[in-house]
């Protein structure tokens, strides 16, 4: 079998675009998220290549089942793409505690859990982890305190993981996109298409094995009249 990839948060938006891009390239993809129906309709587009698996990344036993399903169905894991994520935006004194917890649980803990349970298999294939962070993981902005904290945290996590897994030849890459046209957060007209970001994911995966693409930052070109002076 060719390469096997797990994509979290694949029911829509960037994750669905990544799953399609990898399937088009011939990879077998286990597409996971909580929305079963959306995953099933995605899988119908590539019935022999995309396998849906319902999984809430914040639940340890569900993440373990996702990894187990992938091994039973496909025999190995070459690529893990930690894409599931959400943002809630408000000044810190108005941000609900439940929104804070959800961002930390999905954006950070979900990635930790998927890595924790996939790493033993990724070591066997000398595989690749791609963590979808954000420009908000490098540059903070008002009303983004919770989201930025989760994505800055993800950057530190990815950096430590890069060093931990280097000797096992498991590459870790972090992709930091700016605004993308998804349901995530009322995107502007000039936001990037999810397919453009998915293309970059493919470029990262297909880089020569001896090259570690550590971090990639992608920003949309903002029309001149809207650029901050
Ligand atoms: N859109 C942007 O402007 C932008 C910019 C930079 C970075 N990003 C990052 O890109 C990633 C994808 O975002 P998007 O723009 O594609 O957003 P989206 O369209 O809202 O999709 C988010 C995905 O995450 C999944 N998800 C949320 N909570 C989950 C959970 N507990 N368990 C499993 N899956 C969960 C959702 O699936 P279910 O609801 O079905 O579970 C959905 O598939 C995120 O990490 C986001 O932070 C987005």
C-alpha cells in the first residue's frame, strides 16, 4: 500500500481540502472529525482511498481507537496531520472559561493525544507529523488571547517534538497559515482558498526525506487599500 495519512478535523474546511489533495496524490487517508455524515460524504468522493472515522480529538479513548482503526485497516501510518482546531475571539475578561477550555482541549491536547498514540507507528515508517498552527501562533492580536495561547503553545510543542523525533527520522513540520476561506471565522474576500493551503501541505509531505521543513508561514496577499500603514 502507498502512504497512509491521518487527517484530523477533516469534515470540512482545510482538513477536507487536505484529505482530497492527498487522495488525489494516491495516498490512503483516514479522515476523522466528530461529524459522521460530512466525513461519509467526503469519503464517497474517493471511496477506495478516504476512510471516515468519527473521533473527538479531546477524548483519549477515541484517539486511541482512531490509531487502532488506521493500523487494522491500512497496516501503518506514514503521515499524521493535526488539523482539528477552533477559535473563539473576545477580550480576555469577556472570554468564557468554556471557550478557553475548548481551544486548549482541541488545539493543544488533541494534537498531544494524536501524537502520543501515533508516534510508535510513525517511528516504524520514519513518518511525518504536520501540525496546523496559525500566524496567530507567532504574532498575537487583541481579542485573540485564548486562541493565540493555544497556537503559541502548539509551536513550542512542535519544536520539542521535532528534536525528540529527529533521531528516529520522524519529521515534524508546523504550518502557520493566515486567513483561510472556511467556516472558521468570517473570512475576508482576500483570504486564501483551503486548496492553496492543502497544496502547501502536499509540498511539505513530498519534500526530500533528508530535508526537514520545520516551519512554513503562509499569508494571503491583502489588497493595498486594506493594508495597515
Ligand atoms: N480558517 C482560518 O483562517 C485559519 C487560519 C489559520 C489556521 N487555521 C487552523 O486551521 C485548522 C482548520 O481550521 P478550518 O479553517 O478548516 O476550520 P473549520 O472549517 O471550522 O474546520 C474545523 C475542523 O476541526 C474539527 N474539529 C473541531 N473540534 C473537534 C474535535 N473536538 N474533535 C475533532 N475534530 C474537531 C471540525 O470537525 P467536527 O466539528 O466535525 O468535529 C472541522 O472539521 C485549525 O487548526 C485552525 O486553527 C485556520
